[in-house]
């Protein structure tokens, strides 16, 4: 049985930038084991599987190589960019049914080129602080490379937001898989097998960016994520609540050191002590289209 799919590069306006995602149609009811096999076959971090919804415009399921997750940022941008390209969505608002609830996504077609796709991520949930030395060990860094206290934050998917002292520390970060297992036990419980530090510095890789970040991943996933939209929302909440940002709107960058530059327009909703949500917007480029013959 053939399943139509699009391969979309998200958080960029050109091919081979940002983060890729395969968007598979009429597949929300697919066996999860098959979904994970498809992700492994693509070599991507995540893929989405779409179907009809009773509570929103479309149901979106998000899969990694080894499990289903409730929500992810760059696959959301990729999914809506694909739907726009297929004329299944147009300018305005579309609502996605996800494991993290119904996510509203706004589509801005006014630029005349690649549309801007902006998701409103849920109100952040602030979890525990994690000892700097525990987090630092995950990246083979020293505790004094970290500013303040790393903290678990979720706007749909949890990450341990870790603000680094400088770009040198960010560049030196290398994943220690054994230290990651110890960190997960302390930070999220032994069953939290998707929790990673999200390493960030203030100041972008380009003149327009205000933050630059990396996400290092353990097998069976690729070694590094080019752009992480869900972590960008959690990072924004952490930085805004901690008074590290002076403006509620900023540009987040990621992936440049991998040769896959990505950029997001970010806006915080609410006061520093009462954040209501985070808007994370980006563009998506449909790189290829085809069929899965299964």
C-alpha cells in the first residue's frame, strides 16, 4: 500500500538548511513499530504521521527512531509547510491535534515567498533544577562553563535548559552517553529517555540572532539535532523567566556549525513570572515528494 510523503527542511527557506522531517499522509493509524522503522530508514530525528481529527483540523503523531513523543517543534513547521505546499492549508490558522493537546499554528503568506509558520506552544512547565556538575558531565564540560542553574522546562516536550558561559564552551560540548544516563535518572527519573540538556549561549551566529544553541543526541538517533523547535520554546521560557532576555521577541539560531543553518522567530506571551505560552515561527522548504510502498 503506498503512502504519500513529503520531505521538508524546517526552520529555513532553502534546501539543505534547518532540520529535515518526513511528513507521511493518511498514516495516523499506522502501527507504531512501522512508524519507528520509517524514521530509522530516513536517518532523520523525527517524522510525522497524519490523519483525520475530531477535535482539530488534522491529527499529527510524532515519532523518533525508538519511540513516539507527544510533540516536536520542527516537525510541526514541516507538517504545516507540507500542507500549504499541497494546498491542504492556506493563510490563517490551522489547529493540530497532538499528544500535547491542540496546538494552534498561524500561516503568514503575506511575504510573497516561503510562508512563515508560527506555532503557539503551551504554557511552560518548570521542573527541577539540576546540579551544574551533573549536567556539565553530559557534555564533557566543567561546572563553571555553566551560568546559573540548569533547569528542566517543557512547552510540550521537556529539556534541561543549560546556559553556557561562552561560545568556546558550546563548541567544546561532546556527548558522554554514560553521563547522560546518570543525568536522566537524577533530572527526570529513570524512565525519561528523551530528556537531554539543551546547550545555549546568548548572541546569535549571525547578526540577526540573539541566541545560539546545540542539542546532542544519543543512539539510535543522529549525533546532533540541526534545529529543535520544541527546545527553543522551553529555552525562551527559561531565559525570559530568568531575566536573561530584555525583549520578549527575539531570533533563535541553531545548526550553523553543522552546515544546516536554521532560524526561528520567537515571542514570549505573558509576564516573566506568568508566562502563558511561547510562539515559535519558522519557514519550511519542501525538498522532495514521493511514496512509501509498504
